[in-house]
C-alpha cells in the first residue's frame, strides 16, 4: 500500500512538472532586454522602478548616437530591494552616468496599513545606495519621485507621501554632495492629470515620451565628451 502511495505521488509530481513546462513563458519587458554598446559612446545606467521602465526605450531613442543607455534588468522596487541587489546590478561594467530613483515603492501601503519602508529606513537605505553609487566614479543624477494622485488608486498609496519622501531624498542627496537632481516630480506635475493612466500612478505612452525628454536632457547635460574606459561587454 505504501509503495502504491509513492507511485501515485511520483505520478502527480511528474504531471505538475509537465503542466508547468507546457506553460508559455512570459516575454521580458522590452526595457530590460540587454543591448549592445556602440563603441566610443559614454555608458549610462538607469536605476528605477516600473515608471523608469516606461521611459527607458524613448530615452534610449533620444540619446541615440550620444550615449549607450542601459538599465537594471528588473523593476528596482523599494530601497529595501535595491540596496542588496545594487552590486549585482552595477556588475563589473564602467559607467559614465547613473540616473537613479527609489521611493514610489517604499511609500506603498501594505496590508498591515504601514508603508513598505518607513521614512527612517528609507533615509538609511538611500544613504547607503548613494555612497555605493559614488564609488563607481560615475556622474550621478537623482530623479525625484513622481506624483501620487489625490484619489483612490489601484496600487494603494497616500497622496502627499511622495512629498515627504522627496524631502528626505533631497536631504540625503545634498548631504552626499556631487549628485545632480532631475526633478521629474516638478516637471510632470502640471500635466500629470492629462498624461496619467486613470486611477493609477503610471503613465500613458505620451506621458512616458514626455518624461523621457526630461530624463534625456538631464543625462545629456553631464555626458563626457567620450568614454574614459574600454567598452565592456553589454549587460
């Protein structure tokens, strides 16, 4: 009887394996697909969440012929995810410019009613992230957290929390010194209602195109005339 039970369990396990193997794999988001470098151009890394994923491709198009634009191979999420993954994301590559952002996931309201990362922990994590990024020698650009709508959201956040976390980030950035600020929040706020996805903090395609224009400008403003290192293998 015991032998029969093991046979049944083995068959069930094999059936589950076959079912999972038969499921089609979801294609990766286009923004995280690795790209090859054009030799001789500066190398730029985007670090950020799903909003940065949305403006990655149009920013790359705008910087074509001026820079090799890469991004981390994932949604950066909150600082509590970014900090332990930062070394892996940076890899051994040389970066001339790093444009980075964290926050919109940190202030997310969790099932227990608390924010995913408290303001105190956000400050501590961001300080560590900035110090690690400074060790790369890259020009650093911090992007402020984009707006949270003043109404019910699909992804639960509280209107106004982004101002609190942006204020913390500014203090961290200014204390660190040598980091530019790309104020995406101030830039997009006048057109936010027009460009957002309804009941969401994400953007319509036009919104990502508009954000990309600002991101590309901020990056182009600090690009070196040419790279200072031999081009490494693409991410």
